[in-house]
C-alpha cells in the first residue's frame, strides 16, 4: 500500500485506511461506482473504506456500514453475460413471476412460498394481508 493512499485518511482499521464521507482521494471508488463505469474489482480486495454519511455528523460513532474502496487502475471491464446466461436468467425470473394456477406472468415476483399462487388465485390472500396489517 503506498503512502499516497493514506493521505486524508481519518484512521486505519484492519490495516486499511478509513476515509470520511466526501474526503475520498481521486482514484478510489466504491463497488457501485465501479459498476456505473462498467468496471469490476477483478478479484482485488478493497484498498480502503469510507464511512457512511450518517457517521459524518457523529464523529465518535463506530461506523458499522463502511463501504469498500477499490482502485480504479486495478479494475477490469465488467463481464457481459452470454446469450445462454441471459436466457437462463429469464427462465428463472419467469418461474418466480408466473402463477402456477392461472399461468399469468406478472411484472414482479409472486409470494409462491407463502401463498402458492398469485393474489387473485389464492383464497388465503385476504387473510394474510389482514394478518400482516395488524
């Protein structure tokens, strides 16, 4: 780890520098920011952490929601799924979104574990909704 990665670090935990929200040096990004750039960590471990925004106003708080920071220079292009992988994912989602009784495919996943069918086909749907509301 180079000394330049530690510049501006608030502390060091587990051998990795911890930065405050908004004070992360250039070249370090979170996994979500890597995905937005169509990049992936490429098997590399985080080179630092950033504390959550809530901890910015509470400096003495022990942050339990730190995000890993990755070096953009070590990132690799994100893998694109093959056509067979996309078809398999579509079949899996179709199984979760299709009612086994009326065979209608919905745009969201159905509660097949609890109801066993869609809300219109299940006689227990109204009772379950009342029980969850109470």
